[in-house]
C-alpha cells in the first residue's frame, strides 16, 4: 500500500509540474493574441486595396502582361506552406500540412512538379523527414512575423515566377496557411497568388454599358510592374499575420484544455492516493487488533 501511495504522489507532482507549464503557455498566448489580432485588422485594408488595384488593371485593360497571363512552359508550381515553429497548439500545424498535401495531390494529378517552400519548423521538419527538397525555408518567428521576412519570401517566389524553365521557373504560386476568423475558428486555406484570378467589380451606366472604374497613368504595363511585387509581399505578410493569430488562438485553446485535463488527472490520483492510504490504515488497525486478540487468547 505504501508503494502505491508513493507512485500516486509522484504522478501528482509530475502532473502538477505539467499543469504549471500548460497554464504559463496559455497565459503567454493570451497576452499576445490581442496584438496579433490588431495587426491582422491593421494590415487587412492595405492588402485589400492593393488587391483591388491589381485586379482593376487586370480586368479593365487589354494589356497582355506575363504576370497576369497563365504560363504553361515550365510544368512547375511553387507552394509556400506556413506552419508553426513550436508545438502545443493543437492540430494547427497538422491541419495546414494536411491541406498542403491535398493541394500537392491535385497539382501532381495535373502533371505539375512541386517546388516546395516552407515557413515554420513544423513544416520544415515534416518535409525534411520525408526527404523532400525544400527550395526555401524560414523559421524562428511564426507567432510574431515581420515585414522583412515577408519581403524575403516574396522575392524568392517572385524570382521563381520570372525565371525561365531552365533556371527552375514556375507556372503558379500558391500559399497554404490559416485564415483567422475568430478565437474559436481558424480555417486552413489555399491562396493562389499568381497568375491573378481576381475580377474587379464594375459599374453599369444608365444605358447598361460596362465601364472601368479606373484610368491608368502612365500605362497599365508600368502600373503592373510597380504594383505586383508589392501585391505579392502584402499578401504574404497578410497571410503570415493571419497564421500568427491563428497559432496563438489555437495554442491558448489547447493549453486551456490541457490545464483542465491535468486538473482532472490530479483529482483522480488524489482520490486513488487517499483510498490507498485508507486501505493501509485499515490494514494496520486490523493487524493490531489481530495481535491483541492473539495475546489475549494466550
């Protein structure tokens, strides 16, 4: 009985230590999620505006720009997977990687070769373990992304899109990440950056004619050349911010659940330890009474 008590007490102490870690990680995520949500809200208007501007040029001009025209000469597609650097965030990284594998299957079914890019140690470890070549990787700041990292990603992807087939050029660029909807809802998403698929809204005149919303100076070609690098960078940075907020929300929720489970385990082991202690006391009393009866009988 004493051995059982020691086992239960050891398990209670170990679970209590884990509970403190879970609680600390929950509080850290809770303290950071507010700033992460604010950054998402602040970055969204700019990303939406530049997307509308690019879409307007593509929809309301007759320019045949290579960045808005689908390529078919390379047979490759670049895929950037944005995951977490650390675990203990529930199924956050697993959902992103699962969505990336679905995209990979669809692209390979279409005869595309995948040029893999990865952000976050979880995605890097996943592809490295499976011995898949990674064309570019970024780690260390998944829950607090900065503009410089987004700029590096945009440059690497943009150079791949502009490169020739012999230099490893790609036909398409995809981002696989998570869209932050609310504290309880984060959705894995696939976003195609290039070629553009966005159609800008138009206005109808009284005669029923369709007219463009914008005029472009000096020319649509120059406008596209100037806006497209900024468009790619802003969309990547916006995706990184959404993923950071989603990661923190998932970690806070997962750590809250882990803390509650640890408390349930502690209560269960405490009950078992008390039962073992009571059984030990009962056995000792029984032995004392039996010894006293034996002495009295003699």
